C-alpha cells in the first residue's frame, strides 16, 4: 500500500549500470516497492507502491536508483550527448541531472558539475558519490564568471536559479518570486546564458531549462539568446508521456514548455540552442562521441599534468593491501591531494587548466599509512570471494545500516553481496562485519 503521508506517483530513475539492474529490482521488491515504467526513457519509472519514503530505501542509499521528478530528467535527455562526449553542467547542485549526464556519456565521457554555493557544492558531491558517477568532477565558481577556456565545450547544460513556479505543489513558498522580486534572477539567467554561449564550442549545443512557468525567465530569455548571442534554436517535441503548453511568445515554435498538470510532473521549460560554426556534429550519434574522445585524448597528452601527485610505492602497496582494485575505473590517473585519493579523468586534462581548483571522483583516504577505500564505490570493490558476506534479504541490509552486524569472513575487510552482486564494502571487527560508512 502507498504511505498516505507521501505524494503518490513519485518518479525515479535507475542510476546503476545494466549489470546491476537485477540487483536494483531485487532491492526494491524486497522492501515492498512496486513501480511501472515511464514511456519516455527505459530507466525512468513511477511508483505504484511506496511502503516507506523511497529516499530511505536501500536501493536509494547505495545509489542504484535516484529519486527525481520526471520533468527534471528531460534536460540531460534532450541535450543528448553521445557516449564519450564532454559536458559542462554550469549550475549543477543538487546533482540529479549531473549524475544522469554521467550515465549518458559513460566512463569514456566526462561531466564537470559547477556549483558556487558551499553547502550546495557539498550536496552535489554527495549525490555524485552516492550514485557512483564515475566520469564526473566538480568545481565551484559563480557560473557567469566560470574561469574555463572559451569555445571548448561541445555540450552545456544550463539549469539556472529560477523562481520555481513550476513546483508550487511541493514548494508553495516559490510564489514570492514574482514581479520585481524575480528581476535579479532574470538578470542572473541572462548573464549565465552569455557565459555559457562563450564557453560553447562551434557547433556545440546548449540546453537551457528551468522549473518555472514564468515567460520572463523562459521564452523572453530564449528570444534574447537568439538575438543577442547569435544562437540557433533547435526544435524539441514533447517526449512520450509529456504534454506541452503553447510558447508564450510568437516565433519560438520548438521550445518545450512542459504542462505539469497534464504531464503528471513539475512544470518545466526547455530550449535547445546551438552555436553556429564548423566542427563535428555533437548529435547523439556514437561516431560523434568517438571523434570527441579521440580529440580530447590528444589534447590531454599535450596538456600540463594536473595538480596533486602520483602515488609512491608504499601508497600503492597500501591500496593493494586494502583490496582496492582500480582497473574498472574510467581512464585517468590516481592522484593524492593531502590525505585524499582522487581519480583525475583523462578528459579533464584537455579541458581544465592546471591552476583551476576542481575535484575528481573520491576513491578513499590515507590514514596512518593505511588506505581506507570509499565504501560506496562499487567499481573498486575486490572480486576475491574470500572476503564476501552474503545478505539473505533487503531487510538484512537495511538492518546493517542501523548498526547491526553480519558474520564476518576471516579477512581484514568484507564485501557485502546480495543476489550474487557486490553492494558495498564492510568493516570487520572481530567476528562482526559492519557497514564501513558509519
């Protein structure tokens, strides 16, 4: 039965790779969740039974799924980066769209999520870590001043701060952002559009989106971008399961104002804009992604080395002793920054200057000469069956997260398995195996 305290029909996406889909399904079913597929994307679903808030589920805790309104899934899908491409998410927190972009471009691609606010930056990084967004990195600058090289990014997602008038059912306080109060937001949106246009590569695509129904933040901004920035509008059609409102201004056929009520979703607005110019067509074809990856690899080889330092022999041995396996990570280098170990993605070297402060995927930390791997990161879990601990049910895993233990193997660490697939790393204390993230 659906918990009456929760809104019915909550939507989510599967955030895991295909090989983990059976595990995600088993975790959801094991805790009593049921759902039906959404027609616009195979990885999107709508709950039909929610015995407890989905955000508290084991599947969500370990990043196999991500709770997300279905309208919020449209910007990455309609930006449509090819696998292997590079994408800039200029206003990225809380990270729902950034993580989804990582799914689309795959390990050979690269996604840079920018977020200027300290607390929101931490939220972004925690989201990406939870969903194992391997090809992502983050930085923190006012988007309108982002110190990135111009004309380099083939794909940019701009989902700027807005009045949020398309989310009034969940955020009624957004009503205050109307009239004169919204004008600072409108100026910021225009500044962000100008900066995004300057960062866009010739032939590159910018997807502008908001969760508001205000024409001043939507159609008016799009018309300005076409006139003042010289961008070209590429028509969008409503995906299956969505209904569009007519545009509020003439001459903007092809923008997508999502009718939230008719679509069973938040009200949203999307416009796909292309920068004129020569260059490989950054459309959804795999060939374009392969060409972009090859160009970026050549640039990375010519670029100065990134900050941080490579591991020495003792640190490499400490990683091996901890059972961290790095062969399944995206292409790049392992570099130590202070006590923390990060993956520096190969694509980053061709796009980000050496002096630019940014952070890659966190792999773990060194403490007193030992390495403590990130317990959520499934790509570095060891395959050694001697360290496996098998949970019989999703409820066993839920109890583990509240502090209960499972019998430990005779090993210095353990890997939790469910339905034959690894879930996370566990700490071993005597005869007990405990969640290592506590």
